[in-house]
C-alpha cells in the first residue's frame, strides 16, 4: 500500500515546488497526473481480466469456455465445458443455441505465447 501512495504522489515529486516555475510546471503536473491515472486504470482492467475476477460470483470451477471460433462480427461457435461434458453452442447477438453435445472432449492445448501471436499478426498484416 505504501508503494501505491508513492505512485500517487509522483507528479508532486517530479514537479518539486508547484508554484516556483509558473504555469508550465502546473501543466506538466496536470498531464503527468492524467497519464498516471489512465495507466492505473489500464493496469487494473488488465489485472481484472487476467485474474478473471468478474467470474468469482458464478460457478467458475464447474463451467468454462474451452475454445471459441469467430464466424462474423457478432457470431461465434463456442465449446463450453460444464462438469464433465463439453457442449458446442452457437452464439449470435440475439440468441444462444445448443448445436451438439460432444462425445469426445476436445484435447487441451497450450496457448501460444504473446511473442508468437504478435509475430503472426505482424506477418499477416505485412508489417515485416
């Protein structure tokens, strides 16, 4: 908690005396505070998504999304594991339909590392 207080006081430490240098320093302090708050919001959003804090209230251990395949802007196929069963469902903006209960569960595969995904996206977009 002490580190968080230090981060919040960082703009004041950078600026030194707020009124000594005039309005330019006040502008620097304002923008550095703005970027600090925006960075903190992004960090907390990332942590919430990474730790899946939004799923704490539900049956997180009994139900999970195994795989998703986007078919369009708002349509996708989703394999959901409920208990020991895996279900293939179709999701659209208007409804969710059970397509099939899978007889054999899909095998677990390791997700690719961020660097691999980034390099694939850059090659796809022709950025190499």
